[in-house]
C-alpha cells in the first residue's frame, strides 16, 4: 500500500502555462458544470446547514457568543508579542522547545532536521492546514520518512494524491462509492457495499499500525493558550490524541495568530468552534498538550516541540484595517455558506485556504498572483453573517480589490471601461444615449441569432445561458411614466 | 539544549512594529444576558448531554453499586486485558467487581495496543456539555483513547456546571502545571468524513461509559 503524500497543493501544482487566475476561471467553469460534484456538495452542505442551525439554537445568545469570541481574539492579536512570549515561557518551563519560523521553508527545515537527527522513520500527522501551507509532508518524504495523514478525510485525499478540498472536511467532494473504489485500489480490500461503517473500520485498522509504529507525531493547533502554555487541539476521531500520545516526539506546528490569553477562554471558543465547524455542541476531544511526559506519568512523548510560523502573518498584522483577518479560527463556516464555493468547489481555488477566508488571506500570504480571488465573491455578505468571530469578510475582499487597483493592478481595458462608466454617470443624457444604443444593438444582434458569440458584449453570461431578456424601454422612461408615480417619488 | 532561534527576534520586532498602528475600535454592542443557558440540575443535565453525546452514564448509589456496574460493563466486552489507572479507589473497585481479567496497571506503563478496555478516574464532570475532564494523572495519555471502551469512575461531587468553571478550576488548582496533558472528552470517538454520516469508533473508543456514584 502507499501512503505517499507528494500530492499537489496550491504551490505544488503541475507545471502549467496558465496563470493562477486563468486556471481558476477554467476550473471554475468545469467544476460548476459537473453535476455529480454538485450533487455531492449539495447533499453535504444541506446536512451541515441543518446541523449548524440546530447547534446555534442550542446557544442561548449566539450574537453574544460571537462578540465574546471576537473580543478574545482581538485582545490576543492586539497584544500578540506579549501572549506569545507568555506561551513560550510556559512551554520552556515544562521542558518543551519553541521554534519561531519566519517562513514555511524555515519551519520545514527545523522539523526535517529534528526527524533526521532522532532517526525517525514514520510520522503520524493529525490534520493541520499550516503543514499544508508549508508543504511539510514532501520535505519529510524526500528523507525517506513515511508520513501518514491520520484524519480520515486527510487520509483519503492523501491516498488520492490530492490536496484537501475543505479545511474541516477534506474529502467532502467524494461519495462512499468513490472511497470504496479508492480503498480497493490502494489498500487492497474490497468493501463491496461501500458501507461507511466498514470503510471507517478499514481505515482504523490500517492507521492503527502507523500510530503504534511512529516515532514522531505532528499536530496542528486550534489555539495556543498563553496562561497555561498548552496547545489546544480539537478532534472528533481521536487521531489528534493518538498522534500526541503514542510517538516519542510530538511536534505542534501552527501560525503565530493562534494564541489566546486564558484557558477559560476555551469555555466559549470550543463550543462556538464546534457549532460553526460541524454543528456539534462541542468537539469530542478538546486536547491540551503542554509538554513532554512528566516524571510519574504513564506514557507520552519524551520530546515536545512547538513551531510558530509567521510566513506573512506579521505583515498582515501591520495592516490595521485588515488585522482582524488573523482572528480566524478556521471553522469553515464561511466556505459552507458561500454560493461561489458551493458551485466551484474547494480545489478550484488552488490555495491552502479556500472559500471567502482564503480569498481574503491568500493575496496577503502569496502575493498579487492570487489577487483574482478577491473577485471570487458576489459580495453578498453571507460569509460575514456566519463568521463566529465577526470578521467582516466581504468588506476585506473589497479592501483587497481597492488596494490591488490602486497599486495599478487593473488591466487597461478595465480602467477604460470604468472611465467611460464614470463619464456616463456624471452626464445623464450620455447615460440615456448609451442605454438606448445598447438595447438597440443587442436586440439586432440577438435577432440575428448571434447571442453568446464574440460579437455579444454580454458573452460572459449568454454563451452558456439563455440571453437576458431585453427590456422594451429604459428604467428612466418607466420611472417617468409609472414607477415614480406609484412609489410617490419624483425624478 | 536550547533551541537555536535565528528568526525569533525579527518576528517579534515585526509584530511590535505592526502593532504601533492601533486596530479600529469595535462597534458598540452590549449583551447583558448569559451566552449559554444556566445549568440548574447538574446531574440531570449531565445525563441528558451524555445521551446526546452517545455516551453511557450509569448512576450508582454507592461503591458496591459501582463495582456491580463495572462488572457488567466488563462482562459485555470481548476477552482480553484491561488497563486500569493505578489508584487505590480503582484497585478497590476492580477487586470488588470480581473481574478475573488480566489487568495492566498504569504504574506499569501505558495501555497495550490490544487492551479491551481502560478504566480511569476523572478530574471533573461538566454538566453543560456532558464532558469528562481527564488529565495525564488519570492513568496517562493513552488511558482514555487507546482501547475500544473507556470506563470512567466518578462521583456526583465532581460535577461542575459548565466548561468555563471546569477550565477556571484547572487553572486555579495548577492542574496543567502538574500534568503535561489534559483532555475534555465529550463522547466516543467518531467521524462524519464520509458523506456526513456519523460513524462511531474512528480511531479511539467506540464506547465511553461513565459510572457516576451518588455518595462518597
């Protein structure tokens, strides 16, 4: 069997002549027309929506809970140096190690050197988007170290040599038959009826061998608790617990923004994270790992390392307007509600963090090449409405667009179009003339059956859809004749 | 050996530099009421939440009842070794249960891969979420996750109303300073990664049984 995880991720895509923006448009068109994909996602999202609403109803004052979480994260981020140092001090006191990595490469090098120097042959990983961001698994595998993703969804996408589709449910895009076929091919066992219970049991059996063989466990962190020096990890499967209990070395890898001030803050953050992530009142295991095994403890790792990754986060911190993006607790709620994500799917974004939060974050972490994601939104605000820490996501997408165009990022054609639009908006007669000409010319064009062709200015819409019905008269004339009078207004 | 940290100061300097510009103020909002429902009857709420979490909560009147409950749970399991936290209360309970199973005590190390069950104490029970709060002193890390069945022996006096109280107590009594590990467990191991269908027993216990003794 193979557990190879040299899988493509955002930065590891196969060489292509397409820019990320061109690839995004191509993949979005393909995926949104894929009816099987659409049906799988619809079913999954319906299930999530129902659980999420039930979960929210269990919390007496959901808005107060969001506000409390926002305040906790805001306090932490606005005193980030203080809380990180407090966390570090606690970990060091318990005999742990803290490594500060400016870049993903630096973090990978530290973990690789650690693994090589300790003779590690097998690594078990619990789910960590930060390790995806820094492409850790291929770096370890180049050293001949076998890396096992142990979260079931991650294990499935690892076997498929794919990046995670979703930050909470990495294999959301697959149905049970596809997983059955994958297990038959890669694990050599056939679960004929594709019963999820049996599929899970098979994965459990295979991964158990890895848990007991591994010398190193790598986890992420949902929170770093400053006053306790504990890494808080939420998992339902228990893979996070096994990864941090059985191997002789535990490495927790996370972004610097994950710190929170106090242990008791988890009393609000844990239920809110679980509600937003899966609709559960609380995740099954809220684990707190604070150091290597102590004298007298029955088991646990001999070494405990925390890797704190910056990788562009401190630059985002310096942007006071968008600083709150660092409050994100990675629940995935904004992905689930986003009409764009629901149609184009997670892989189309070609980033570690997809969906609205990824569209806001990625241009900051990966640069202008990913600015097109600021436009992967209808700005409907659904993401903002569900964010459990009240991040104003759709406004930040607008901020990114503004910054991009202000820095000369807009194409000359687009700039000309907006100049013309501005001129028309400032001259009502010109606006009316433009509207009249557009209606006439489109009517003529559509009458000749040329809708959706290269001559059609609305081709982006009409090449795959029924053309928009053309109004017989302008809004202005309708307003004059009828609408304005009925509404009691005047022109 | 101290960790070599070439980027530490540079990262801290960037953070401090970045924070020179303050964040925009939060819009004014006041919430006067509590975020969560207040818990009135701790035991009743704990039982309800256990049921919702697919845990088994067995109420007993005294230690004899607890030993009987433990015996019944152990009888329902396949043959094989059990792992037990080495604590006088659990030595007495195991003895009173009359179980003839081979026992591996936590003083001998962590649980074996083939353990059929683990038996531990808890630091606290959380009524609000139906959770069991354990730390490394409850038999170690693997004690609550390695075997297919985890049995917890606790008393009603250990119930606290909510998570905030449980965590505040853990900070106040220095539990996390004395232990390298702690966990709030709210049910059996589970996954819904395949078509959002709930399956119990993903990697950890398929059964979580809490024996709550009324009087101690």
